[in-house]
C-alpha cells in the first residue's frame, strides 16, 4: 500500500487516505447559503475517492465574505444545507472539512468571472448582490493597481473581539452540521494574514508592531475556535508561509507561528503562500512543497498544496517527510476522480475507492481490455 493511500489518524478522526480537496471558492451562494451547485461540486470529490474534502472559504460574518457569492456560517439557518453536503460526503467515505474565513480588506470584491461589478439591476435581484465597506487591521487598500478593492475601515479593539467570537460561533455551527475538520483561513492576504504581515498591519496597539503583537489576533482566533470545537476533532489552519514581498511575513515567522498554533491545539498546518500585491512567488509544479517541509520542522503536521499533479510526486512528498497530507484544487476540478486514478497507478489493481455503483463495472471493463491486471 502506498503512503498516499494509507489511513491517517488525527485525534478521533481517521482519514481513509492522505488526499485532500483544498478549499475552492465557487462564488455561487446567495445570502451565504449552500445550494445544489455546492452539493454536486463537492459530492463528486467523495465519489472520486478523496480522503478529506474541505469546503470553500466560509464567512464568519456577512462582511467577512470575499464576495456576496461566498458561503457563510454566521446564522443558524445556514447549517442545514451544509449538513446535507456533509452527510453525503460521509456516506461516500470522505471526511468533511470547512474553512472558516474573514477576508478583511479583500472583502466585498467582484465575482471572479464578471468584468468587475457589471451586474444589471435584475442580476442584483437574482443573485442577492451586496456591497459593503471592508474592515482591516489598518486603513490601507489591498491594491490600487487592480479595480474592485476598497479602502477598509480600521478595526477597533471591540471589532477584533467581536470577530474572534464570530469565529467561535461559526465553529459551533460547523459542529452542528457534522463537519469532521475546521480549518481556520490565515492565508492569502485575508484578515488573519493581514494582521500577521507588516505590509498590512501598521497598528501601534497590542495587535501591531512586534511579531508577537501581530500574531495576537490569529492566536486569539485559534484559542476561541479550539475552545468551541470538540476536543476529539482535529483543527487545521491554512497559512501563507511567506508573503513573497520584501519586508513582509517570512518562512521563519511561519515556523514560529506554527509552533505557537500547535501549542494551542492546532493539529495540521495547510501551507500555501502569497496573497499580497506585488508578490514575487511564481507558481509552478510543486512550488510550495519546500514551504510545507520548512513549517513541518516546527513539529506540526502539514498539508502540501500547489500544482501537484503526478501521483509519484505526491507519494514522494510523503515519503521524504515534506508533509503528512497532499491537497489538490485545480487538478481535482479537471479530474474529480484523480484520487481513484492515482490509487490504480500507485497500488495496482485496487478498486476499493470506486463507488459501489461503479466498482464492478469498471473492474469488468478493465478485464475485457486487459488493464490493471
């Protein structure tokens, strides 16, 4: 059995394998509510054999959303449609995770595939359009080089405390929905990352200045979420290991932050990078794997992510100690059965990941064609 398709125990959760669907924003919700698109989009990854499916960045407050089309978990009415998805993922053998998020100054931005805010009056009615002034550690716009961003309002200490509690409340709702994993979104230039980075955080109070102060908000969120999340369920956090901008957050900072996160009950760090305007990071095959290895040196389990497509590469990441899990996003969109196909490549004539409705039919087809024997 390959490492990629061996089980992994995290607290009381045992994943059937080490493959993870990374959160992917769909910009297809109304009022934060999951719908049929989310059900089908996410359900196919369970049918495709993945071990853990993590839902997209889900706003802990209405103003926490990247766009008006994001999922939310600030209201009890948002629990039931998420539970329907969770129940299906469980029925097909996958664990279910949700990424809880606050976009900070990158909130209230256009839907990704639109030409800016080009909604007609009818579109605004049909798609529950909303716009608002975002909040952030400091009143600094994300970028002026690209349209769609707004100068944010600087958060007060009361705002910060309310946001921490919003993360905790959303965590309790995630438990009610039956999720196995909560992942805190601390990456990609969103709110927690904004507090961590000196590029976005110019505060002079207890939440700004020194690295210790800039970590304070993120660690308070971790403490609140861990307290609200059952002790037997694992907690993830996603971070940008480096901003990729001179004078920004560094890998060395991330190693220290990961150690603090682990001490507060984080079980796994999902290691990404970037999120700030002007980043020098150039995406390419396996481009973030060494970041996962560096963060893992802090003694915490990690997820490697970022243009990993070859099953042999995914296996090598685990074998060489770069990470404990391997995540997929765009590659899984292209091939929702990637995990099943990789299992065949790495482990031969194994059909156990195919859904029972397809398993024997695929095996019979392979026998007729002389495949995988």
